[in-house]
C-alpha cells in the first residue's frame, strides 16, 4: 500500500536529495516559465515584474492578515477590491526593503515604482510607503490572466513531485 501520510520537513529534504536532478529541473522549468509569463505580462520589463512581485507579496500578506477566508474565490474578490479599502497596512513597504528583497539598487526601485505608478499599478507616499493600488481592470488582469497559468504550472510541479514521492 502507498504511504499517503503527510511528509515532515526532513522527509521532503530526503526526497529532494535522493531525486535531486528530476525534482530540481521540474522546479526550474516552473520558475523559468512563470518568470517568462510574468515578464511578458509586464510588457517585457523584468525589473518591473520583480518589483511588482515583491509589492504583491507584501499586499498578499496584508490581505491574509485582514481576511480569514483563504480560498481562491474569496482571496481574489478581496484582491480585486482591496485598492478601494481605506484601511492601511500597519507595516509599510519601503524602497529599501524592496531593494533588499530584489537585490536591485534603491535608485532602480524608485525609477520602476514611478513607472508602476504611471502604469496604474501602485501608489506611493512617504507616510504609507509603496502600496499595491491598481484599478479593478488591472487587478482582474492579474487574477484572471496570470494567476490561472501560475496555478496550472504549480499543480504540474506538485504532481511531478507526487509521482516521484509515491513511486513504488
């Protein structure tokens, strides 16, 4: 019988160590294809994609702390309507933090945040920091075009790992 109990961290580490090339190349394929889709989504702007990804990560953490329902339907609804919220996060996202997380210079961050503001993705103030604040159409582009591709690719990655994990 196949063991279907949840893995512990050490068991996952052993699985990866013992099947490294097979799992690693599946993971790299996921990363390469996701990055390509995201760069294309951001009009062939890799730095803009990387910076917006950090801003979205921060925004997602804020939403997760405010909303109990974590299923995709509710999360997407909250994501798409969050720019209308008057509630401000208690942790602001600064140029220096984005720089630290991306490895890009603060000046590069400033320049790209200005472009993201002009393109309608974010807002910025010294008091509130960088905030994800797209109009509803921008938010829908992300949740209806990009996220479904990411989910499909992630499912494929997890399925390939499960095939290895449950191999007789």
